C-alpha cells in the first residue's frame, strides 16, 4: 500500500504545509503548482523543507518560471516535463497552464502543451499505476467557471492524453474541488491548499484507488 498526499494552489500560504503533516505520514507528496502568488520565490525552499516525505513538484501559472530552478535546488524533485518511476507507480508532470485571459506568468499554447506531453509520453514507462500531475485540468473535467460552471477552461491537449494515465491530479480552478470520472479515468482537484485543502490517495493492488479529500480544519485533524 502506498499513501500519497496531493496539494496544490498554496499561493504563498506556507503556514498550512506543516499543519497537513501533523496528521498525515505519506510515502510521497505531490505538489500541483502555484506555490507562490506571482512570487516571491524566497519562501519556496523553506516551505518544501516542511514536507517530511519525498516530494515531487510542478509549477503553476501563478509561479515565476524561475521557480523550476528553485525547486531543483531544493530537496524536492522538479516533475515539470518529466516522468519518474516510484516502484509500481509512474508519476508524470506538466506545470504551468494553457492560456488564460489574465496573461499570467507560466502559460503555454495548446500546441506547446501537446508537443511537451508527446515528448514526455514517448519516454514514459507504463506501470501498475500511472499518475499525471498537471496544474491545469483537462478540458471537460473539474474546469468549469462562471455562475453555473458551464464555461470549460481546461486544456484540450491534456484531455487528449488522459487515457494514458489512471489518475489525473490537477488544480488551478479553485472552485472545482472534487473527484470525478473522466474518459474512464479518475481526476482529482483537492481544492486550494491556501484554504487548508489536500487529498490523500491510497494505492494498493486492488483495482480502484482510494481518494479522500481533507482539510486541516476537519474534525479528524483537530
């Protein structure tokens, strides 16, 4: 059995990180981007040092592009545009987001995302469990905005490859906290860690993972 904590959208509220690990003792931690809120970067390494387990990190669209070098200089592993084997698990990462109306710091065109994913997939080793960590959700899953959530702003290029994975871990759209099935795959957005949210993903030899959404303010964690 392997326990993974997935957090995303910290947005500089680093004080939440040690609170998560007062209760959780995972085997691995995945960080889905937006550690900062358009910078600064000087708090990133100290924040990652608060995590007591091997940690794989991608940047988000609100992170300066230089954060990749900061992550690489830390004890964490930069997962951006990489695929890493962890025993029976393969974790693949894509940071940044597809373009937004806000011209944020770390954005790519759909063509750039498609090319980047093709390059990573060509080298990816299929495993018992295959996880994609992407800041932007796939178009059509956990990507709705507007009053009724009917405007879908996820990435078409991410949506095109979800069948290559078992679990898609995403963030970016704060109001789309949830776990849904999409293209017969599982997509999870734990909600922004800046508000205390995180997910625990438990992988076993069974056919289905167990995914629980938690918050540091839940009764369990008090």
